[in-house]
């Protein structure tokens, strides 16, 4: 398709943009959004871009004006593809937030996928988001609280231990295995 962009045109290189924790083939999703040719609604394409670019924690970073350049529109008089204006990008973000497909803190610089949409046990990225200044995931209750996350993990471990003890599993059978080593 003439004038189409691909994943390689974004300048993203290396495995850090295609982490193994993600359970989706992100490059084809990203390419589907960019090379759509007008078949999909622009907000849908924006959501695909977020999925294709999201890092651990659900943050998908974009340079200023990059989204408009990736989701281009045909000029009605010339037929040439032109970048979508920022006002359209902001409107699509609002539409996706209202639909629950993006988190409320999403901006044209960082689209945030809600944690409930990510099939991962990794809730915090090793790299802070340059837009939001942290590496937390977005939940229906707001930014994920790391302390609460560890409290939840400790409670789950305790439930597992209690369950094994109720079933009569001796401590020696599980105490030195992961995730119980050192308890």
C-alpha cells in the first residue's frame, strides 16, 4: 500500500519494545492500526496502537504529534494522506476512556491500558513513564498502589500456606520451594 507506515518506520528497535510478558503478537497489531487504509474507525486504530506499543504496566509512549502521523487521513480535495490533527487524537482518547478501553490518565503522549486488559502478573514496569513520572498500572480505582499490591501477594501466599496445612501437607514438602523459599 503506497504511503503506508510499518512498525519499522517508528524507529523502535530491540526486544524491549516486544517484551515476552505480553501475550499478543504486538507487531501485527501495531501494523494493522497503521496500515488500515480507512477500514477501521480511527478510535479503534488508536486502541490498536496502544496495544501494539504498551510496555509493562500498560503505558504506551508516543512522541508529540506521532499518533496523528500514524493514523493519517486522506485529504478530501487531493486524496493525499495527511496527519490527523491533535484535536481528533484527543477526541479519540476521550471516546476510548469513556468506553473503558483506555485509562483516564491517557494523553497523546502516553496511552494507558487498564490493568484488567493486560494478561500479565507484572503490574509495575521496570522503567518509569516519561509522561506520568512513575511506572504504575491503571486500575478502575486509579493508579495501582504498590504497597497494596505486595499486601495482596502476602495475603495470597498465606491463603496458599493455610490451604496446604489444612490438606495435611507437611511444611518440609513446600517450605524450600518457590514462592515459599525463606518463609
